[in-house]
């Protein structure tokens, strides 16, 4: 498997970029670049932060104009 495939696999299991980097032993910047690659390819789409999202810290009824928790600041899966 390639690093790109490994990042996608670990991220889909619910890991954050930092956790993915630690798990794979690579730089977090490389993880973010790989996630960007997969998002552009359509294999991974940014989603609204929901209860079923990897960090599960956002309430599903949260309006889109409500700021996300500080912990979501670096998450590529959190809404922008």
C-alpha cells in the first residue's frame, strides 16, 4: 500500500490528522496533504462535524454559523 492509501484507511477509521500521523509514523503535514489529495479526487469529502464524526464533539443540531470547538480548528473534516 502507498502512504496515500494508508492515510485514507486510518482516517476512515475515525482518526484525526495528528493521530493518523502518529499511527503511520509520518509528518502531520503529509497527512493533511494526503487528505487534500483524496478530497480533490472525490474519495474523501469534508463533512459537517456531527455526532458520528471522528471526534464526536459537535452537536448535530449546531447551526452552521456557530463556531466549532477549538479542538476542531485543525480538523480537515470539520465544516469551514
